[in-house]
C-alpha cells in the first residue's frame, strides 16, 4: 500500500519504477545512521533519456528542467528501494546537480529547479533543501542532467 508521499506523487503524475542498477563499481546508496546518500541519477524515464546533449547547445532550459525532474524521480525510486517507504523521509537535506552544458552557460540553477520543485511538491517543507548546481562538459550517455541526493530518514 502506498504511503502519503507516494499518493502525493501520484497526484503529481509521478509513478516510481524499479530503481536503476549501478553501471560501474559503486552502490546506488549508502546509509549511515539516519543519513541516506544516493548516488547520482541520470535523466532516464522508461529506459530512454528525457534529454540528451548540452544545455545552451541544443537542449532548452525547459527540457533541462524536465530532465532534472526525471533525475529526482529516479532518486526517489532509490530512496524507496533503500528504506521501503518514502514516508520515512524526515528531510531532503541536499541535492547536487550536474548540468551537461556548453562553456558559458549560466542558467544551471534554473534547470536544477526541475528537481528541487518536485521535492518541495512531494514533501512540502521537509522537501526544502540545500543545493549545489555545477556545469560540466559531459555526463554518462550524454545525458543532459545528473542529480545526487542526501536524505535524512527514520
């Protein structure tokens, strides 16, 4: 049975799927005490990249925001896999966003709002978090976005 957060996600049109398995020598998450560190998630949705390429060079801010949102959904799938129920999230502590972008692209924070807005919509005040957004010249599979997360869980 879905908890309150999953019901809220459903109202937002979000369905969590099986979390992606790591593609290299790392684990999808590490829990230490009440902190859950989730490895970076790229913008896959149903096995296809939501946006491919660089922001400022063919990928629009709007498409980048959709990609960031997809990354956030994938983060939440990993959290659910780790703790079993998103209602166990006490707080979204931090998100780190990596924006595949051309040199000089300065709207990364606008793009990252796609992930941040979903966390606040799903968790309310518990979803308000600290954040870093970094422009990078390449990401795995030429994904437009990758987002990692830190969550406090019970």
